[in-house]
């Protein structure tokens, strides 16, 4: 009887310490994103932004689609903590077609189409969310991958 109770307690306690299952977040349908395009999206999701040190409820995103079904989804806020606290709608990283760069106008940081730091005070490349396509829909995982620091 003692072994049965111990086994039940171990099962219950192990469940309490298991990570919550990852639920992908829907971003949009594939036909919303033409090949070789950059599109801005706002997605409702509670997310703790470590750079801004606060929880936000609306994620500003920049969705980059390549020639096929390859997607990169950037968190459309500066990697500079001073500007990151101003989101969700104030210092959003915007795509500028004429320059073929992402721009953050509050402090002047710029990044290339692949999220690499190009200029300005931002300390690293753009952060991104892992993206995947399933049944004609684009999803992200809410596990932010921080951009690489630049020298």
C-alpha cells in the first residue's frame, strides 16, 4: 500500500513540475503573405517581454516571406531596452521598401531584411519567434529567440 501511495504522489508531483504544453499562436493564412514580401501584423497574446521588462498583450510582428514557404517572424520592437518599453504601438520597427531595411524611428536603429543590425543604438539583431506552416496557416511559438549581439 505504501508503494502505491508513493507512486501516486510521484505522479502528481511530477505533473506539477512538467512544463506547460506549447500552444502555437496563429498569425495568418499563407495567402495573406505574397512571396518575397514583408508584412506587419498585430497579434493578441499575453507575452512577457524581457527586454522591456513587462507583459504585453499585443505583439507587433514583421512577417518576412521568402520565395517559397519559408518565413521569418520578427518581434517588431527595438532590441534597445530604452525603446522596447515604448511598445506596443509607439516605437514599432517598420519595413522601409525604398531602403530595403527595417527602421525604428524613435532612436534611429536599422536592420537588414534578415534582421541583422545595420545602424543605430540597438545592441543586437532583431529578435524573432520560431515560425511554422501548418494546413495553409502561419503559426509562431511564443519562445522568443534573441538576436545576436553586434560588436
